[in-house]
């Protein structure tokens, strides 16, 4: 059904009134001639009078309709605002819940032989290609960050190392980046090796535990952690789990391919190891 606007109603009323006036004028002219046309004039004008009354009623109903529509629109806008506020509160509550979960996980961290000082930071940007594995944090020199410091997630799994630091920001080289390199140790067998990123492994999100010999008993499923002989970074940080062992192209050494323990694809909050002390 076609909806008539308020302007349409006004036009209808105007036409009805005009027709009524015309009928009245005709009756007046005829009465001036001495001819008794009163009954005829009333008969002619009566339908127009009824039409005018009907149209007036419609107009009143139309005005009430428009007022109701405006009230509904105002109520809808109020409800939408209330829903938006509730959604914002729900998002804030979810963030708080996730933060509490991370803090509870920190309290349950196992001992690793190091007393760590941690600075929390949020990931605010990441490299959008398959040639680099880097993220940017919202903390920097002002919070004690320095190049070379290790970065972990809420489960103390190694994320990477600080590469560059500004006053209030820092870039982190992830363990999967081709420039990443660190000493590591297989936790079960005790075998030492080199943790290093590889461009060929970066798209799959994997890291190599390299420089292994045929005699090194590293096997799939074994965990690999950091090893800090020079104590420039902490030992015992979980890097990942061996997925498979491959022979290097030269045929003289092997590499264990690790699946990182940290979920590098969905990093949000991380922790920078700004200081550590050997626990004996």
C-alpha cells in the first residue's frame, strides 16, 4: 500500500475545501436570481461537506500516524545506543577475562632455573608478508627494553628477541624469521644445537634446531628450550616441539624442525624479559 506523506494530506484537504466553496458560491448566485434552489444547493454541497469531514478525519489520523512514527524512531535510536553501550561493556569484560587468564597462567609458570623480570607489552603491528617475521610492541626504552632481550608469551614460550627499540616502541624478531638465531637444547636428550629461522620454513610457521649430527638422539615429540652458556639471555624458555628430523643439503648435519610453542599467528599480549638472575 502506498504511504501518503503529510504534504499529500494537505493537498487533499485543500481540494475538498475548494470544492465546498465552489458549491456554496453556486448556491449563493442562484439564490440571488429569486429561484428557490436552496434544496438543490444543499444536495450538491452535502457530498463535498462529507468529503471534507472525512478528509479532515484522515488528516488527523495521518498526523497521529506520523507522530507515532517519530516516537518509534526516537525509541529505536535510544535502544540502538543502549545496545552499543552493552556491547562495549561486553568487549571490555572479555578483555578483562582474557587478562585475568594470562595472569593466572603466569602464576603457574614452572621453574626454569632463572628468576625473570618481565615487562608486559601489547603487539600493535606485525609484518604483513612471508619474508619477515616481526611484530611491533607498544613499549620501549622508557620501560627498560633493549635489543637482544627475549620475548615470551603468557606460558613462557619463546616468541622472539627484541631487534630495535624506540622511546615508546620496539620491534621483535620472531623465532621463525630468517634473521633469528639462538642456542638451544633438547630437553630430554640434552643435545645442543642452534635455533634459527629459515625463509623456507617461515610460511609454515616453523623453526629449525640445526647443527645436529647423525649421533645426536633427537626425536619427534621432544621439547627444545633455550640454552644460554654466556648468560646473555635466560635458559629454559620453551621454544617448541620437534616435528621431524631432516638431513641438511650437504649431508653432514641434520636439523630438527620445530613447531613453535607460542601461537605466533595470534599474538596479543607478550612479556619482555628485561632482567633475569640465575637461581641456584
